[in-house]
């Protein structure tokens, strides 16, 4: 039985835990809170969380770009979802259609400003 158990703490970021798992070549990590086992996280759970967090960051960045464009006085171009017809303003199409969740590559430029 292993004495030096590799653990994670609830307040750690996904990135920190992922790096620890990769270094140790393990796919599951016990989470310890106040000296007690709180649960386990899997490599897959953390990768999915990490990807979701990065997608959120991308959306925040694209909305920031949109605001910058509007503040500069320009009218951002309009994008149309080819799946459901949803319209969206922005310098780039949204990552996902807010109406039908189609990917950005389902959007076509409707009008150049
Ligand atoms: Zn759509």
C-alpha cells in the first residue's frame, strides 16, 4: 500500500490538480478536506471542467471585443445561424448559438458594417 498518497484539496484549481495527476501518471485523485476524505476526482472530470472554463473565458473575451467595437462607434457585423435563423451582432460569430446551440461554423455573415 502506498504511504505517500497524492491528494488534492477542494480549493485547488483544476489546472493544479491536472498537472499533479500527469506528473504522477495517475487518473484519479482523492480530495482531502480538513484531514478527511471528501471524494475523488478523475482526470476526465478535470479535463472537461478545464475545457468548459476555457470556453467561458473565450466567450468573455469575444463579448469584450464586441464592447470595444461598439465603444469605438462602429456597428458590429450581424451573423445568422443557418440552423435556426437566430441573429447575433459581433466582430465574430458566437461560439455557440444561444437559441439552438449550433457551433460557430453554422453562422454566416449577414451584413458587413
Ligand atoms: Zn441557432
